[in-house]
C-alpha cells in the first residue's frame, strides 16, 4: 500500500533564506512522486516530478527535490525564498502503472514568508 | 482557451436545489478527476474517469453524481446537498496509460461551493 506524509503542516521562513518542505512516502513498487503548489483560491500547479530518471529533480521557480530511496523521502527545497512562494504545497505519490485512483496526496504544508 | 476550465467559479445553493458543476479540458487527455478540498483536510478524490474506466470513492454520498460524456468534458451533478458539502471542488485531467511512468495531473481553478 502506498502513503505519503508531509511532516510539517506549516513552515515559516524569512525572505531570502532557504526553504525545506519535508515529504516521506511508502510505496510497494517504483513510485512516481510529485510536488504541487496551490496559491489562495487557485487550482494546483505542478512544481516538479520524479519518474525514475535523475534522483535530483529541478522544477519551476527555483525549486528542486531529491529522491532518496533509502530514506523514502522526497523533500522540496529552494535556496532563497521569495514572497511570492507563500502558498500551500502538496506532495503526491503514485505507484507506476497502478490504477488512476491510486494517486495519494499529502495533507499539505503551508509556507509563510516573513519580510 | 487552454488547460482545464471550470464553471461556475463560485456557487451558492440551498439544500433543496439541483445544480451542476462543469469541467472542460483542452489538453487532449484521456483521464479526468473530481476532487473535494475542505479546510484543514487532505484533498479527497471523489471520481475518476480513465481509459474508459470509472472509479469512485465509496465514501462519496449519492447526492453527488458524475457524468463524463466524452474525454474532454466532466460534470458533477449536485442535489439535496448538506452544509458540510461546502468546499472547493477541483477538476483535473491527465494522460493516463497502463505503462510507466505516471503522468502529472493538470488542475482547473476550482468551484467554490457554499451550501446554505
């Protein structure tokens, strides 16, 4: 069975400092992993995805994530936070080749940026 | 128009009303989804239409009824809703297949539903 855990419901950082949003997963097979961002009153937008190619994945807006199989983690990072990064972030896991219904969303991490 | 569109963006309805939410995708995808997003709860998958298969979350009440007339359009018919059904309803699409890897979903902006 697959599952995903976002370890922090809320993260607050100062503008210009690094961002770390943590995600751990469990999967029976080779997983596909995604990070989405949701700004207030908007739909979800894909930031980046891992699908068994390079373990370090670069996404939009300067975000990147590293797939660590030994730690079953897929943490999202950014070297320098910007005010526009304030949003809700979702980690998503899906076993490759599984039914379309087996897409599991984490509970989300709200990122706040202090001026 | 590109991407995934949803109408209406906002809807207020009484418990005895019947209304429908509409979703349209302009991406040529073969799978469409309805999600419910409530405050302080994880995103809840309600229905999936994929590769001609319909999958539903067994916990979704029968007062929600999906319809997918073709691969580009998805509806969610609502009747005799309850106040706890107030939420943001998100539609998504993807290009699904039985082979690897899993493709990402593209989301619409959502319909903010308020049930009085």
